[in-house]
C-alpha cells in the first residue's frame, strides 16, 4: 500500500483538516476576547505558536492511535474491519463539517459587522452609493491612544501622532487630513466608516503608545475604512532613543501599503519633516492644546498667554521649531487687536510679532506654509509694496497648511482665487471652524449669497452654533439687504467681542433707517463691554456720521498695528470707504505702496451713508 493510501486509511488527512479549522476558530476567538480581558499583545502570538506546534503532534497521534467505540487504541492493535474504518471516518467528517459551518458563520458575521453601519443601514448604504468615493490614496492620522498610567504621556502620544501626520503630508501623492479635523476624534470611539466619510479619506492610521521610563511600546494599524481591512499592523518595543526610527518605519510602511513609491528626495523630505526632539514636541502639544481651547470659545487672551510659555520651552529645546514660532505669532496679533490693550503693549507685541514671523519664515524654507507667513510679514509691516505679489503667491500654495491673515485677499479683489484656497482647505480640514467662515466670505464677495448661507448652515450642523458663524451669517444677510433677519439673530452674535459683537444690533438698525436706535445700541454695548474702534468706525459709517468715523479712524491709524486693523475694518464693513484716506495718513501710504484699489467694493449699502 502506498504512503498516500496509508495516510488516508489512518485518517491523517481528516485529522489535519479538522485541526486546521478548529485552530482557526480558536485564533479568531482569542483575537476577539483577549482585548476584552486586557490580555497583552503577546498572548495572541503565544496561542498561534502553540497551535502551530500542536499540528505535527496531532498528525503523529492520528498515525499511531485511533479513536474506536472501545476507546483510543494503538493502530497496530485495531481490527481493521471496514465497519470500524468507516465509523471513525464518518465521525471525523462530522467534526470537520460542524467546524466549517461555525467558521463560515463567523466569517459572515464579521464581514457584516464591518460593512453594515451602526444605525440606519439603509440610509448609509444609499448615501454611500450616491456620494463619490474618497481618493484611494488618502489618509487620516488619528491621535494615538495613551496606554500609560501617567496622563502626562498623553502629550507624547499626541506629539507622535502629529509628527507622523507631518511626515505623511510630505508625500506628494498622498492626501492627508489636517490635524484639527483628525484630532477632533480624540477620545471618541467612533465608527471608522463615519470617520472616513466625515474626513473624506479612504484609510485611517490609528494606534496606541505605552511609555514606562525609557521603554516605549507603539502599535500602529493602517485600516481601510470601507471594509475595516487591516493593511498594516505593527508593534514596536523599543527605547525612547528609537522613537524617530519607529516613526520613520511607520510612515514608510504606510507609503508601501498604499503602493506609493518614494524617490530619494521624497524620502529625505519625509524624514526631515517635523521635530526630532521628544521633549520639544511634548511642550508644543501642551501649547497647542491651550491654543485650541482659546479659539474654541475659552478665555482667549488668558489661554494664549499660558500657551506661549510652552511654545517658548519648545523653542528652547529645539531652536529650529518653525511651527512653534508661527503659533506664537497668533498671541501677539491678538494683543494688537484686543481693545483693552495699551499702546505700549501693542508696540511691544508688534515688535515681537515681526520678529517671530521673520524667524518662522526663515525656518520654513521648504514648507508650503512659507508663502502664508510671508504675506503676514507684509501685512504687519510698514511697507506694503510687495502686497500684491505676496497675495498671489500665498493663494497659489499647495498642501494643507492652515491659512492665517490671507483672508484679507478676499476683500481686496482676489475673491475668486481665495474661494479656491478655502475650498481646498475645507477638503483638508472639514472640521475646521475657519474654513466655512472664510469660504462664506468669498462667496459673498462673489455675489453668491445663497451659497454662502448654505455653507454656514452646513457648518452649523457639523460644528454647532457659535457667535462666529452667526456673525458671518448676519454680515451675509446685510449684503443681501435682509436687515430684519439680520436683526433677529443679533442675540446669537453679541458674544463675539472681537469682530461682530458691538455691531450685532447697530448695523441692522442702521440699514433699517433707525439711526437713533443704532447709535443707542452702540453706546449700550460700549457701556457694558468697553470700546472697540474697528466696530465703532463701521457703525459711524453705517449711520452716516462721516466726521465720527474719520475721528476714530485717525485714532486707530496712530496705533501700533493700526494699518492692518483699518484694512480689516474696511473689509468687514464692506461699505466702500468707511472713512477718508485723508484722515489716516499711515494707512493712505500703505494703500499707495500696495497699489490696491480704494475704496474697496461696496457690498453693503446703508441708506444714511452718502459717500
């Protein structure tokens, strides 16, 4: 008898098949249950190794022994009648069939769980059919979960996540969701399909970090969001000295998994991106946390002052930290804008702002953010000669850097290219607050008012109500001449002290022709909240008080940073010339240098304003 026939006679093939199916089921069960009980990552590997070692043992036992109605017997002691052989074979066949049925059931259940939405599956399915699929080479880097006992390591986990995001953003063929949007899912156990749909990405990179002393464990999984398939799953047990080696390896493996070929230049640029100092990026994360809280409705100036301490520490640890310098600039700009700042504070802030912008520009030589920083340098300078050139270069950027004061371009004749910039930025950062506001601004300047209101409606659904959205909506309604609706939402606008608060009631009343009520609303705001020259100039223009507008404009013109504020005044008034250039010699000189048209376009027409 041949070896094959003998193996078949002794049921070795049947035992092997039964063992393989049962072993696969055991691995799936372990993979499902071990995380629930907090088992370490190596526990599953141990199970797999033991099952692999058990296979030759099972095959050997099936060769030497056989299960009979009288119990387990050595093969040489068995009476090999046909009935015994068939009986044993049938039992093994039943075991294999049952195991296969269970395996098939598990496979169907798992696949259905990955594909079906958590709620209202029919709605989600139809939406998925109707909406265009995201770019296959697109990814969101979710904040890695801190698995350490020390909550301070949260900043280390966030820093590692952002550094990975910055590295992947250097790959030309890869669309990477921005930090603000990706980090909005921090601490949320959200379905990956919802994350992918919200951020318009085909993949997510997620993971965890466990740090203890000098030891660190990093896990990383690259997951395809439409079916939950893991394209990549790695675990790194290293020392802190190897953090950046881990980082490079993850980024490289992501590129490989997405079939992106990196040339030497792209690989070098990816390695050089970000900060190669762990303590520096931890300090940056602490500062960024306060920055986000400040711009999310918190105590703006107090939180920014606390944040700048961490940015300074990050710079001490890593003097070439361009992003930290750039983040610092926001604090100084707000000191200049803040109505309660003294002229001495504004002068010092302007000097510091110009210094950090110069350094950030110098250090950002290869960054797509550089043209945006360069525009800011001109806007806050005493020479606007390069203004048009800087605007055009800033509006032509690629990548997804967060724009700052380039919003000025929208109101000085560049609404169409500015619209494209903000549309691109919203694709990068669908959960950013600034994107829909500036996008709506551009649409209003282009006369597409209903589209602007629709953008704001969608933003309110996505991000919730806040004074910034309400203020931009009111401004759009005024441009449409709908002053009654603009007045109706004034209570939703008042909380915005910097840009819209004082004018929330006054400007709709001025458009309605009730000038006394408009002036009274301004005075009431001033008594309760203090003055705001930018808003007051706008209101004086709206009620036709040219002398009052010129007097306040002259006061603002004399302040440090006042020319930038006068430009913002003219843009947000959108009423042509809210003041005369003769009243503002510094601003007049800046306009002359820039070659920009004056007066600006009139979007909002107030009946009492006759100039």
